[in-house]
C-alpha cells in the first residue's frame, strides 16, 4: 500500500474522523499486563472469557506457524509454547481485527484489505525468522497496519463507493481515493488509534512506519524492512495487476539479503501455504489470492506469447526455410519447458509441492476406485540445518541436488518423487503395500547412508529419517490429508527413535 492521504476539506482534522472504541476484552488484557504482579494464569483467564478469541488462539498455537506436532488443548499450554508477551500481542491484534470487521461500515466490503493484512502478517513472521529479526510485535504490527485505511474509508464511505464504481477494483479505488496533498496519512491515523488504546509502543511504531515506503532506505529499522518485504509480497499475492512485483522481490531478497532464488521461492511458497491456513481462522475468502506458481506461470505465458510473435515474424520472412512442422515442434518444446517451470523444483529438478498435491489426489482416487494398495513415504535429511550453518547454503544445495539424483535411481518409473519443502521429500508408490513400501524406504535409507558429497575440500555425509503411510484395499476410504498425516506421524516417530531409520504408521 502506498503512503496514503485522504482527500478531505481543509476544515476537516484528524479529530473529525469517527475513531472506533477499543474492545472491552482488549482493555482487560492491557490492564492485566500493566500490573507488575500479573501472571500467565490471569491472562489465560481473560482470554478464556471470550470463547471466540480462545478458539483463535488455540488454532494459532496448533498451526504450522509454530511447527508444533503436539496438540495444544489449553490456553495455558499455548502461553507456554508461544510466550506470554507474544500471545498477549497476538490476542490483542485478533480482538481488534475481529472488532473492526463488525464495527466498520457494513455496506463496504473490506475483504481485500483483511486478506492483504493477514498475508503481510504471516510473511512478516516468516521473513523475520529467516532474516534473524526477532520481535513479538512484528506479527500484530503487520496485521493492524491497515487499520487507518479501514477507518478513513469507513468515514468517507460515499466517496469510496463513487471511486469504486468507476474503477471496479478495490485496491485501485483505495489508491485513487488517498492520493493527493497529504493532510494526514492512514499510518498516522492507525498510530493515533492504537496509541490512544494503549497498545505497546513497538506495535504503534510499526503501524506508523517511515514516511517513505516506495523503497527500503538504509536507515529503515530491521523490523521496518521486514514489514516492507512482507507488504511487497502481500501486494504480489493479493493485487490483481501486480505480478511483476514477484520478480523484483526475488531480486531484492537475493541482492540485499543473500537469499538464493530457489530458497526464496521456497520461502514464498511457505508463506502462501501458511497464509491460507490463517485466513481460514478469520473466515476470509482466499480464492482470489495468487500462488507463486500462478505468478510464475503468468510470466512464462507472457514470454511464450513474445516467442510466438517472434516465430510468426520469422515464418513470414523466411517461409522457404521453415515449414509448419518445424514451428509446431518448437512450440511443443516451449510448452514442455513451461510445464516444467511450473511443476519442477528449480534446485533439484524433482516435482515441486504443487505437483505433488495434484498427483497425490489422482493416485489415491485411482487406488480406492480400483481397490489397489498405495503407499506414501515422507522423508527428510537428518540435521540438515547443521550443514547450512557450518558450510553455507551452497553446500546444502549440493547435498539436496545429490540426494535427489540418487533418489531417482531408487524408485520405479511409475512412482512420483517430489521435493515436499526445504529438506523434506515425498515418494508416491502406486500399487505398493506396506511390506513393499518398507523395502523401498529401506533402500532409500541405505543409499543415502552410503552417499558421499564432495564440496570443495570437504566430504559431507548425511542420513535420512523416513515415515511410511499405506492404504490397503478393504480399509475405509481415506482422504489425501489423512494419508499425508499418517506418513508425517511415522516420520516424526522415526526422528524420536534416533533418526536414520524408517517407521510406518
């Protein structure tokens, strides 16, 4: 979102805007944490007094944002997992977020701004961890950063509807409504509201932000730069006409933060997956949100159209040298390449997570329809983070690439091998029962254990932990998520049992 200022008459001041009141539960939480003798038990009691809030906090604690495999069933456990300060800030942001959804102008659909705020919050949390910027205030600050826009539009509903009717695009309507002589911008409005309500200073300052948001200045705070990157990514996901931002974001991550393009793409895919999960907590429609693969596909389709235009010119200038069959073969190769770009992982050459999800649906449905067994193996490299930390990410990339090449020799042509994410891989084994699945898994385990990877003057060795999930004919028909969950649980069991082994569900 650009640095915004509302078209208001000179006589209108910031105090003339209809500022919402803080929710009652938010006041109770703020009062509790200000007490020196306040405890986690008191915070838990306040949150539990609001069932809707308690449900969202538990959903958050059990979400992939916290990578927690153990079920969190109480607010006290959530506080232990997330920390009192982080949980307090997240609870406040959830209360305010939901309160504004109910209180603001009911005739205006703010879904596009809610969606963008959630994606930005998730991206801020992941980018902050990736860049080593640790703060309990980044997630709530990002979630509440558009509060000023929401209040300003709600206060000037007639003007907003008039512009929206002309442009037919909510994001463009916001930009056009808020461009012009800066009387006061939405960040200042949001800052004043949260400051008045008594939220932590760090959250208020993140919402206020620097005056210039067009590019990340070197004087920007680490938290501010994380928020800048998150907003850039949120615009790429949520704004209908901004696919070109993905390329510039990848360039920024690679040049400014030394994050390789393949690793950056994995991070962005992770943000998209976690955003869909958090959006569901708030019942926010995510159907119009783009995926990284979709953005990449749009870019390649544009390149394909340019190539086709060039080929047409060549055909018109030199029909004697090229015939229709040659052009058809070139087009076929181009289409094959585009499909590989969309469905293949750039580092390992294996199928990516998007393709895995699609082929898993097809293979499981086929197995159930024809009553044939099917197995799924999930495995990841043991202590892989240590390789990246000690030898650097290029060494880690070499290991991943070598393992991927080795895996292709361990499976059949009818099996589907994919990079599930990071250092985790998946193998779909059609018409394979539990016994045969264990044999394949053990073959993979032994092959990796014997593998040696040379990087510079260092010889690297790795092992893998594997989890097997199997559906057998005669059993209750299971869903894709159930089979994946079974294999994932077995993988976790293998790690708890000492790693470098395979376990079955």
